[in-house]
């Protein structure tokens, strides 16, 4: 698998590395797509210590991101970014496969 299936921006990598450095053990950020949310699917972000056999691992600037093969089907060509705005800061997925998304940006449909 190539990194072009799912990308991590420098901003996201920097924030993940900072958050991971605060954990007691080495961790990687998992980006997953779950059923539910206001538009059918929702993004889920969590930190995990171990990877699964079907995970794509993207490493950038000291950060590691995991995406399982099922979620990757819905995330192909997407990019994980960390955005700081007046209303707050958050991780955001820029997903070209999403036909629509909700106002919060955490759920989408295909």
C-alpha cells in the first residue's frame, strides 16, 4: 500500500507527535470510520499502543497514524489535517469520497 491512499499534513503530524509525547507509553493515532453520526458515517480518533495486521501505517515527522483496511476503503485519497480556528482547534479529514457532511464535520455520507 502506498501513502497516497491516506495522507497526513505536517500540521496534523506535529499535533499527533505532541499529544503522543504526553502519553506514558509510545502510541499511534488511529483514524477509523464508524457507522452512525448525523450523515451515516463518522470519523473516530483514538490513541493505541499496537497496530493490527490489516492496518496501514503512515509515519510523518515523528508521528504514526493507523488506518484499518475497512476504514481505508472510505478514506481513499483523504487527508488528515489539524486546523486551528477562532472557534477552536480540531483534527479534520478532507475526504473527496464524501458526498455530503454535517455541520460539525465529524460525519459524512458517500
